[in-house]
C-alpha cells in the first residue's frame, strides 16, 4: 500500500494516496510497526504539503521525526527532518508573500489617493 500511495501521489491523485496512507497508519499502529507508521506519516506529510495543508503536514512530519527517533532509525529521522524543514521554509515564504501583498495593497491605495 505504501508503494501504491507513492504512485498515486506521483500521478496527482492526492486524495486516493491519503486514503491508502490512512489505511496503512491504522494497520501499522494496531500492529505496533513503528518504522512503517513513521514512514506512512512521512509520506502523508509530503502529500499534504502538495495539497497545501501545511499545518496537517507539519503534524505528520513531527510525528515521523518522533517515531524514527524512538526507533533509533537515523536515516528515517533525517529524512523526516528534511521534510519538516521544507515545510517550515514554505511557511516562511508564505509569510513573506503575505507581507509583500500587504505592502503592495498599501502602496496601491496611496496611488489612488493622489
């Protein structure tokens, strides 16, 4: 299912990928497969990022970091940290964009007054 979710993501079928990932998470958590649960959270963070659901993506990435850390899987933890860093970077870029937009609106309103 994890591979299928990755394929669906690459095809832009994000909702279907998320359905597969939720099914994986449900089963992996029941079976206490920490590494699989962490990998599914990491993949879900990627898909949610592509859908623009940053807050949910950050939560998934943070959970992946935590689980990989608990299982002492340094490679997975590093990958999850990279995804988390990308999400934080996206948020910073969005904040800059919103500031630029506010400045532009202010400048345009000043032009209209002259």
